[in-house]
C-alpha cells in the first residue's frame, strides 16, 4: 500500500530516526495513534499532524499488517508494522500527489461545475476552467485543469489544483490549499489554515491565526495578517509579508521579508522590510520583529 508521511527536518518522527530508502519494522501490537508506524493515504492529511512550513514529506510503502482509522472518519491515517521510506518529496511533488489522490476518489469532467453543501463531500474536475464549491465540513475539492477554481467554507476542507492560474479559497478553520501551477492563488481566512504553492508567480494569502504559507516557485508572493502565523519561501525572488502579531518568516537568499511588531495592547508600533542577503539577514532562518529589529527565533538545525 502506497502512502505519505511527514517528518521533522532531521527525518525524525516521535523521536524515531527514519532514513530515505530504508525499511523499518515494529515488534509487537500495532494500534492507531499509539503504537506502530503511521502514514496517510491522502497526502494532505499528513498536515493534520505536521506543520507545512517546518516539515519534510516522503512517499512510503506499507509492507506489513495495517490498521485504519474507524470507518467514516475523515482522516486517512493508517498504522502498520513494516514500512519503507520510498523517497523524500519536494513541495511540488507533495502538492501534485495531493491533487492526484483527490482526483482518484472523486468524479471528474471537463468544464464542469460542482457544488456540494453536505459534510464529507468530494468534488473533482480535470477539465480547464472548471469550478468546485463546497460548504460542508471536511469537504475535498480537486482540479487539474488550467484556470480552475476551488472554494470551500467548511472546517477542515481541502483544496488542491495543479493547473496554471488556478484559484483556491477556503474560509473554514484548519483548511488546506495546495497548488502546483504557475500564477495560482491560494487564500484562506480560517484559523490554522495552510497554503502551499510550487508554481512560479503564485500568491498565498491567509488572515486566520496560526496560518501557514509556503511557496517554492520563483517570484511568488505570500501574505499573512493573522496572529502567530508563519511564512516560508524556498523559491528565489519571493516576497513575503507577515504583518500579524508575533508572526515569523524565513526564505532563501534574494527574497524580501516584511514583519510587524505590536505593543501589549495590540497596537502596531513598527513595520520593517529587508532583503535576505545571506550575511546580515540569513537565509533559511526564522525571524521575528522585536524592538524594531529582525531577531532569529529558530533555524534549520532546531526547527
């Protein structure tokens, strides 16, 4: 059985050290959420357990006994006693895997329009200019055609698109938006939402608390106004603005970052921008704004 798993940056999970290309066996009983090696069939479900901006992702293969979450549960988590870490996935590969998975479990049609208001609904389209909309909790929308549009307002919804110039929007808490096409747009307003884009010139925007934006394409733009949000940019020439209270940001050399600082009453007292030059402002390093200065909060080694 093929699946997907997330890890800390050092390839650990729950203090267990994994390695790409290796197999691991668990002796004894397996129990979901307690004992054994866990993974998800739906790539986007791993974001229920690991941060989009502080994790690495891998395709895995189950080689032994398995146990699934209870039937009708919206999560595709599985536990097993023999797992192989097939390969580490780039952000773009992870997003494409999410799109592909959602398309396999949904019905698709060219230039179609799908709308659902029931919980656990699934919409999918593979034609250009398609439109998907859902308002139920835990809904899933997927499109692979150019200029497609996905929208969801239910909690824990998932939107994925691989076509250029696609648009994903979600207003429910803990929603997930993923796009791999160029010029795509992701927007979320719910708490703990996650936006990811791998295409060039993409745009990610979030306004909910603890939201996460990640982009790997060139010249992408990330914006967050929610408190305690994070923005990560791994593509060149990206621009990120995190103007929420206690927001953090990081990127590669050449990217521009903007942060805001607030007083104890929640009044903005400073907004500051800088380009990551690799010397004064280090690349791949998390920064916050404190006393009007960029301050390191965590780095690749301890994230």
